[in-house]
C-alpha cells in the first residue's frame, strides 16, 4: 500500500471519527441544548458546582470544545461571569475523558447493528427517536474509525519519515507534546488524537510515555476552539478563553516531569496499552482539576492582570 493511499484512508477514517462525534453530539443537543444553558447559568455560583456541571454536560455532549464554546457564548451574553466559567472548564476537562475510556471497549460485533439501527432512527421526525438514532449511529462511526486507525498503524509505520517521527516521539517526550498540540489544533478533537495514538500503542510502535506526552499536548490543542469562539467578543469572554489555555498549559507543565510516574501507575491498573492511555488521561485531568479548584479566585485574578 502506497503512502498516498494510506494517508487518504487515514483522512477518511478521521472524517468518519469527526462525523461520528458531530452526529452523536447533535442528537444529544436536540434534547438538551436549552437545558444545558439553564444548568450552566443556574448552578455555577460556586467553583465546585461549576466543576460538577462541567463534568455532567461534557459527559453528555462528549465534547469539551462544545461545552467551552457554549460557555464562552454565555459569558459574552452576560449570563455567566468569567469567574463562574472557570469551574465549568475544570469539569469539562474531566468529562472529556469519558469518550477515550469508551472507545477502548471491544464491541466489534455490535458495530454493524449499531450503524443500521441508528441509521433507521435518523429518519424519525420525533425528537426522542432521532436523538437516540443519532447517538447510536455516531457511536458506531467512532468504533469504525478506531478499527480503521488500528489497521493503518503498521503500514503507516513502515515509511522512514513516520518511523523517524515515532522514534523522535519515543526519545523526546516534549516533541510528543508538540505533536499532540498541533494535531488536535488542526483536527479539533483531542479524542481523535488520542485514538490515533492508541492505534500506534496497540501495535507496539509507540511507547506508553510517548503516548502520554501526545495526550498531554492534545489537552492544549483543544483550547483552540474556545479561543476562536472568543474572537470579537467582550473582555470577559476573551478572559474565559485565555483561562482555558492557561489551565491546560500549567497542568501539562506540572505533569510533564511526572510522565514516568504516570506511566508506571497506569501500567499497574490495566494490561492493555489503549486502556492505559485512557486511564492516564482520566488521572491527569482529575488531579489537575482537583489541584486547581481551591485556587480559582487567585487564578482568575492572575488571568485578569495578565490579559486585562
């Protein structure tokens, strides 16, 4: 298989993954968009409440980027303050790890039925069946894409340039952080970046510490969406986007020296490489958010002084 064919197939599977995320999210939004805005505005007066709401909504919508775009929009509209938005950010980082845990489950025999059932329900004019169909069909697309990434990992790694990149990532973890940041900024999905890393991990082409480095970078790259949403908005909306960037950059900076420790910990928790990477994402985001939660007010002042 030639390099052009592999890259074309990789682009197709990536498109399937992103389409699956979009379809699944759109179905859930049909039911919960107004409710989501209500929860965000009513129950975020304290940072810990915002964190819980951020986890809940991001877990439901399966996209921290979508939640951050909604949050920036609500801040811009005056429904939320910049201070209230920080708790939601912390929760959205935790909620975003659910999809990476989900795609490690082996349900290969159920993928085709999920696609058929979901596709049929998409023709329903009623909100509940349509939402169910969108969720099932979108989830099926995610697993199709993951299987595709897996099948392309070894052929792709056969090319010298890719081998050099993998070797560089295995040897220099900071390079892995850069790859994760750049790839996520381009494709607008940290879950897809992590999914691609999992395929290399499962084929022993990428070390677990290198996969963790890419995952850390993906957390920075996912901030691009909220930043773009804040362009042209009021000052508080821009502060929200800047705070999202700083939270993730600081979290990654703190955890970067701890990659060997995190790698050893998740190796004890699971035997499968993709599950280990999913667990590392969960642990990183839970610890980062828990450590940041008591310092929300001084952190808000820091962002206001820096970008005011």
